[in-house]
C-alpha cells in the first residue's frame, strides 16, 4: 500500500496591525468632534467669502444713493438693506470679510513666528538668557492688550500697516510665553538628553527633536488668538485708528452705523453679528484642535 503524502500545513505569517500615528489619531479625534467640524466649516466658508467675495457681490459696495439710505432688511434689490449712505449692506459685508479676516489673521501669523523664535530660544537655552528674554517679555504684561493696542496705534498713527504692527507687538508676548513653557518641558525629556549625549549640536536638537513637539501646542494657542485679534482690529477701526473710510471693514462699519441704531437697529447690528460669528468659530476651532491633540488625556 502506497503511503499517502499528507499536505503540509501552510504556515501563515503573523499579521501585525500597524498602530496609527500621532497625527492620524489627532485627525480621527478631531473628525469625531461635531462642534469643531461645524466651526471649521464656518471658517472655511468665511475664508472662501474673503477670497471670492469681491466677484460674488450683488451690487457695487462703494456706490451710494441718498434715496436709498437705511433701507430695511428685505428691501427690493438689497436683501440685507442699505447703510447710512445707501450702499448695499450684503455687498459690503461680503467684501469686508477679506479685510476683517486679513486684519485678524496676519498679525497672529507674524506674532506666531516671532514669538515662537523668542520662546523656543529662551526655553532651550535656559539660565541667564532665559531670564533676560522672558523678563523683557513680561514688561508687556503690565498693560492690558486693548490699551496696549490703542496706545501703539495712537503713537504710530492710523492705517492698516500701523494697526498690523501694533497687533503683532501685542500678541508676541503671550505666544513667546507659551513657546518658552512648552520648550522648557521638552528640554528635560529623555530623547533630548539622548540626542545631546550622542553629540548632536543645539541647532540639530531643536530642529529635529524640539520643533516637532512644541509647534503643535503653539499653533493651537495662536489659532485661539485670531478671534481676539479680530475684535481688537475691529475696535481700532471703530475708534478711527485702523482702516479708513470708505473701505468696508466690519469694525469701521459699526462705527459709521452707530448713529443709525435708533432708526434701523438690525442694519446697525449686522457687522457686529459677523464679528461675533467669526470669533466664535475660531474659538471653537481652537478648542477642537486642543482637545484632539491632548491624546494623553
């Protein structure tokens, strides 16, 4: 009887499931946050409006008509009414989104780079350099941000450029403080000590090991400052220290419409509503990013 060869068992290699990376986990956590997703949709809509608003406006935002002054919401040809000079409110709000967002985002971007550079340098260096740099930064905390912005804008003069400079100076200290605090924590980690023991210089350690761990928290904090920047920029324009007429900017529109609050209160409130919605959206977006990145919790 011939031996029957039994088929040998096929050995299947063990399949190891690769665990998701840090940023993949952050993305999944963020997508599960419905409030943050809604805020992100609003922010994307506002940014789209800022880029394409001038080509989508139903009327000329600069064309005035004394016969159409302060028409109510729903007036024929003007869905959101008209302002004190008869200009279409919807068109001015759409075009004003570009300048208002520009005044809110640009100083935070500049402050993010400058403040991060100061804070990371002070946090990693430590010692006397840290004390000198951070004590100098602490001087700015003696003044409330609103008063400091008004004082700087008043000293530099009204205008968009001077307002951007003033707001950038206002936001550098808080970002530098956050960057210094996070860098000080990362500097004492084991992987930084191992890199230092292997002979890596300070620049390499900061570039390879520190930046990747500190830029995330600094970015999230800077995102939360955009709402504050928009409110401060609108306040400067309201006081006549920011954007000048006839440019459509939400803070300036609030200033020019303040005398119409007893005639058409809803029209006068529209720029304030846009500032409120934008500020809330950026705040909720920053909260969502912060929650998504706090994976240890």
